[in-house]
C-alpha cells in the first residue's frame, strides 16, 4: 500500500539521480578523462620537474635573466643554486644590498617583512594580490605592465616566437575527433621564428600580428578582471578540446608568467613560446600553481 | 464570465483543422515529437532544408495567409539576425575571410553555422505553430491525463494561457472603452494610468481564473484513480498504418543517424557525408516523414472532391 501510494516519489528522484550521474560521467568527468586518475599520477611527476621550473630558481641561462631584470645581480644568486636552496628561501624578498643597488625604487622601499618581492607592484595586503588578481611576481621576473598605460613606440626589435601543440600527440585519445586532423605530425604549429617587435608591445600583440601574417587562426577574448586577453584557440585548437584540463599557455625565456599575455611587455631578444597543455600546465613544465 | 459562443462558431472549434488532425492524438503527438527532435538534432544542410520546407508548407496549409505573413515578417528577420550574430561571437573555423574590428577573425564556417542554426530555429518554431493548431489541449489531456494528471493539466493551462489572456484583454479593454477608460482614451498620462489599471485587472483575473480552473477540475474528480474520462478518439485501421509508418521512419532515420549516415560538421571545416545511395535514402525517408500530414491532407481533399462530384 505504502509503495503503491508513494512509488513515484521514489522512482522519480532515482531516475533524476541516474540521469545526472550519467551526464556527469559522460560529460568528461569520468576517471581517466583528465579527472581523478590523473590527479594521483600528477603528484610524483611534478616533483622532479619543479625545481628547474620554479620561478625562484635560476633561469636556464644567465644572459636571459639580465635582459629581463636589467639590473646587476648579486654574485651569489647568479650561481645555479636550485640543487641546494629551497625555492622558498629563494623567493623571499631581495636582500638589502640588492635593494640599495636600485636607483629608481626609492619611494616605496619595501621593508623586509613585506611579502611583495617587487616594490613597484601594488599588492592589496588583504588578498595578497594586485588589483587584477595577480599574485606577487617572483623576484627577478618582469612585472606586469598594464596595456592601457603603454604607448607603442616605433623602435623595432626582434624576438622569437613559436607555437607548439606537441602535448596533444601524447593525448590523442582525449582529443576531440573533429580536431585530430589539425594536429601537425611534429606538434609545431609555428616553428621558432624571428619576428619584429615594436617597443612596448606585449606578448599578445606579437602573437596577434604573427598569426595574422602567417595566416594562422587565433581567437581571443578580453577578460577585464585580469586586464588581459585570454587566448581561447590557435589554429582552431581550442581550450578544452583535449580533455577538461587543456588550453593554451605561454612562456617567455622559459618562464610561465603568472599574469596575462597582454600585460607581459616583450624585450628585445625574448623567446616567446606558446604551448598547448592537456593537464593544466603540468605536462609542459608550468603547473597550475606555479609560483605559489 | 464565459460567454457561450454561437453554435456555428462552436462547430468550427470542434472541427478538425485538417485530415491529419482527425487521426488519433497518439499519431499526432508522435509525428510532432519525431519531427521536432530530428529538426533540432540533424544539422545536415539537406535535413535542415527538408525540415524548413516541409514545416513551412504544412503551416501554410493549416494557417494560410497568416503563416506566410508570420514567416516573412518574423522568421526572415530572425534568421537574418541569427546568421549575423553568430559570426560576431563565434570565430572558429579554418577559412578566414577577414578580420573583425576587435581583432578576431571572421570565418566562413561561423557564417555557415549561423545560417544552419537560424534555419533550425525557424523550422522548429514553424513546427510548433503547426503543433499548437493540431494538438489542442483536449488531445494533450487525453494523452497524458491518466499518466501525469497534475502535470498535464498545468501544461495545458499554461499553453492555453497566452491565447486566453489575449482574448480576455480584448474583453476588458472593450468594457473599459465604454466608460471612457481605455488605453486609447485621454491624455498620455491618463492613457498610461488606464493601461496600468487594465493590466492590474488582467493579473487579478488570471490568478483567480487559475484557481477557479483548478478548483473546478478538483470538484469533478479529475485525476482520481479509477475515474474514466470521456474521449471522442478511437484507434482504427488508418491510425494503425500511420503508426507503423511513423515508427518505420523514426527507426530508419535514427539508425542512419547512429551509423553516421547523416553526419555533418561545421568546425573546423564544414563538411559531412555527401551524396551516396545511403544518405539519399535517409534524406528521402526524412522528407517523406516530414510531408506525412500534407500527403494525408491531399489524399483526404481528393477523396472529398471525388465524392462530391460523384453526387
């Protein structure tokens, strides 16, 4: 009797639950489709990659660092120390002699206790981020430059840009079947190429112009909250086309900046690499939480 | 409140709109269900064209000049808008035509997809206009009154709401005009005031009407188990053949869909199955399915003419 009276009250919620579970499962959240299983395997795989990619560690070549920072380094820091020094001590604010060497950073003269590594980055003390939600930039790396403050000059420099989606080759089973044909055999959409760069231009400007010149498809979206363009797709390979953790990332001189590509001002001789990640950056050496 | 319509008018309301409407509601509902699902899901250009043409011709058969006017004055601009708006937001596609002022590419594929999506939208809307003409609320309640009594009553009341509201607003506005308080009387401010009064009357009326309908249905014992409902529909030979035909078409098109015989993609390049014996058989079957009511109506009309001339 009770069952006869209330069966629909039980059958209907059960059906709804089954439908929801099925859509969750087949919607890409199933283990193996970039979800739970990969989460476990990621932890050991990250650990060895981290010291070299860690922002506090020494960059691959000293020359590049000089270009970015444009200021002399203390000799102790120039020695590749990532084997011995923990990233945390490395990432701490500059030692006092380093600060004293800078002529321009007088007014804000950060006290040693302040966690901001760079005196010119305005960080909200409550959130620990700047007004575009960027965490403090690791020491020795260029600060974000707001595109609306920049006047593009006429002085021409050169930089190197490359676009690669080699990680898709390892994840072809996750790739959208309609997009497989787009993936080049060697993964290079654009091999490292010397391009002209005008003074004050951002990584985004360079990418956009290069794609137009090379007839490579590129779609972006402006995200005001980060004050930057977000690259949704290059060469018709879009974010989320290879699993839920996929999308485009960029690095300059081997470092994945922790801010958007419109805010990264390119310098003469910089090496820009656009790479497609299938695992939130862990498969290209710039993990999701890089820098924190 | 309810004024009884003159007998001849009531006859018109009771009469079926066309021969297809005279079939069992199961057939009507199954047909519209199949056609709507296929129109929404099959994005092959041939399928879209078939669906649009068939839906328009059926709507014109049912509603005559009104359907033509509606599709020209609403559908055409809507399709135009949709095919313009899509490339403004969607920049995917391998064929870059030019660059938009914002810096994103304008691609051929996004224009094609906009056209396809707007065709799909227009054909679905046209099918629904035929659906409301054929599937009257009594047919709907006949089909679902036993299985889901509360929901089917709510649905039929909701579907009836807009036409009923329009009719009632006419009545109220005419009554107000008699005492000089219509939205067309007086100064601009007075007109607005009168309009708001009429709106307030209408909202009160619709709330009260909904409760009255629910109470009325309850007092008649609607939805109580064991209670039978009068219905004028029967399921005879022609309904059986129609059901077999609809199931055959549905299964054949679904199987073609499942094996990829109707495959078409718009991104990153627009392409899909071309013209082969199998795809053509699926398209033909789809066309036959979509034209089913028109064929039935034509046959009915011919029979009627022949019988008339034989007298």
